[in-house]
C-alpha cells in the first residue's frame, strides 16, 4: 500500500465520535488499547470498510478472516521524529520473514499542534494481531504462577528477538537518558535493550522495574547506575552463565558492551552447553 502524505489518507471519523480511523481507503474501528511505549500506542482494531470494498493487501494471506488487526499510532512532534518514522516504514516494508510482523498498510497525517498555527503529525501502521498475547505477557503470567521457562527455551526465544525499535523507558539505555554531545550511538545501544529483554523473558519484567519494586526510587537513576538485581531464593531457576550474559549486555559504559556478532556467537555457545 502507498504512503501518500496527506490528511485524506488517515483521519478520525468525527461523525462516529472519533472511534474510527481511515488508513488510505480502509476504515477501522478502535476496539481497545493493547499497549504503549515511548510516543507510540497500539490498538486492537476491526476493519469496518464498506461491504464489497474490503481491505486489500499485497499478500492476500494477510487478510484477517475476522477483520481484526493491530494498529500502531505514533505521535510525531518534530521533523527528526518524522524522519525516523518514515525510516521505520521503509525498513519494515523491506522484510518478509515468519519471525517478523509484516507491515500491512500505513499513513501519516498532519494534526494541529498545541500552539496556534503549529502542526505536528501522527502516523498509523497496520499489522496482523496475535490475540494469544505477547511474549512478555506469557513471562508475566509465568511469574505470577512462580514458573519459569527452561534455560534452553529462554535462549531459543532470545535468539529470535533481534528486532530493534524505540524502546519504552525500562528498556532504554543510559546514553539515551542523558546523551552527551560527543556520544556515539551505535548498535551497542540496542544491545542494552536486548539485555533488558533477556532479563524480562527470564523473570517477567525488566531488571530496573524489578529493582524499583524492591527498593523504590527513580527508574532513570537505577538505569544510569546499572543497578541490576536478581530475584532471591534458594534454588535459582537459571545458571550463573545466563546471569553473566545479561550483565555483559548491561554495562553502563557503551565501550564495554558486546556487539551483535559477539551476542550471536555467545548465544550459540550457551545453546550448545545447555542443550540436553
């Protein structure tokens, strides 16, 4: 689908109480919010395009039988953010892989800014939806039941979680909280987020959310200080090597973190070590 930059391509239907969103020629009704992070929100939506002119995608297999999809809404408040969203759309459109959600359609509109005569933008990205819940949902459910993935399952899941995105606060690297003018932002910033993701797969929440739950305080301060704590107990569910792997990725100094090639090699070594 195209991405014409026009207010005609994606807009709220005011007649219906702003409950509907148009993305190009298709109309979707917002059912409920699924999640949020950073400047983005994800909604569960239903295709309510007029009968006979239903939503069409490049790959017909992506058409939902029940018309249910996930819609990501991104609030854009600067030209830099706008360029990043355009880049996300371009990159998402390049890939087709079973482990990646395909971008089905997208549109960007101009909206009135907070001050008279100013304008911001909003982007709408449409994806398939999996109503069984997210990986983190599963991890949180297991945490409540005091259950854990096996070490080998954690590593297999982690190996598939290479996708990088603008992450929410608990997964944000220290250099993104307080970025000095001389800082080089490279792949090792995403490595920090991967370390937080691995911890969350293991224990159902990010390491810094856990630390705040234990002692309270500031999330930003906990991240800047690299305060990683582990759930206590006489029988740790994971080996020390997995904890050390997380710590390696969560070095507050960027230069001490591994690169992605190092991560791939180390995951393969751990898989070989712990596979029965």
